[in-house]
C-alpha cells in the first residue's frame, strides 16, 4: 500500500488561514463583548498556549488586528488591546457622524424587502438578548447593527470603515463608560429601521445623528484598566 499523499500547498494554506480566522474571531468577539478591555496585554506566549498554535501564527493574527486598529503593537513591549484617548474618541464620533448618514442614504437608495427583513431579524436578536439579560450579546449585537447597515448599503469601503469605527466605539465605551452608554438603545435602533423601511432618508439620518450624540454624551472621560485572565476569556484551544 502506498503512503498517503501529502497535502498540497493550497490545502495547507487554507487550513492555516481557517485556523487563523478562528483565532482572530475569538479575540475580536472578546473585545466587542467587553471581555477583553482596552490596554490588556496580548502576550504571544500565552496566546500560543491558549490556542495550541505557534507564536508565528499568533503574530499573524495580531498583525491583522493591528491593521484594523483594534490592537496596538509596541517594539520590545508586545501587543495590547487598543486604548483610544479622549481626543481619538471624539475623532471616532466625528467620523461616524460624517459616514453613517451617507451610508443610510445609499442603503435607502438600494433598499429591497430582503434588506428590510434582515434588519428586522437583527432587531429580534437584540430584543431576545435583552430579554435574556445576556449583556455580552447585547453589546456585540448593538455594534453589529451598525456594521449590518454598512454591509446592506453595498459599498465595501463604507462597510469596512464602519466596522473599524464600531470596534473603536466598543473600546471607547469600555474606557469612558457611563451606565447609559453600555450599549445602543434598542428603541433607537428600531426607530432607525422604521425610517429606513419607509424610505425616509431625512428622518433616518436625523435619528442616527441623535443616536450617536446620545452615546457620545453619555461617556465620561476617566478610566480604569482591570487585569484580565486571557485563558478564562479566550477558552479552548484551536484544533
């Protein structure tokens, strides 16, 4: 019997990329759900042990997160979850106030019944998470609502921008959190969806700007960073 054929280079590459995507997603979701806080050190050795992969693989994932401004890389110090300054926080909200109205206009211009259904479905997920008092899911879904608007608008550049800005907003909320800012308010999201469904662009833009102002004005400019147990947060190894 001949020995089993070795995997081809494309197969090996696909397996590697799949594993890296899973590691990336695990870290990304932990940050979005406020389980990894701004300033948390992401040590290569600890992450490699948690996920059962090499440090080289971890470096690839951290580089990707750094490219998206989710992680900061410092020579001789390593990787840390990004920690936006108050000035950067104001820049993020200014950018969102410029981008999201344009995104809404494009979405309404290309609106279909299928897109409205996807927005309604996401709203149901948010409502269910609140009903279950699943705070991590509430925070994640609140950010994903804005990302979904970007995806449905059909402009990849806008979608990418709002994804990065939504992630930075999650970090900002952790740093400068007031009780009312822990996540978007579901009724504000519902009102925006209603305006979109009616193709009322002016109303949708007004609601979105008010929504962003509400979040920004709820923040406070002092912060604290807690020590986080990476093993407990990120859990099982990647197979």
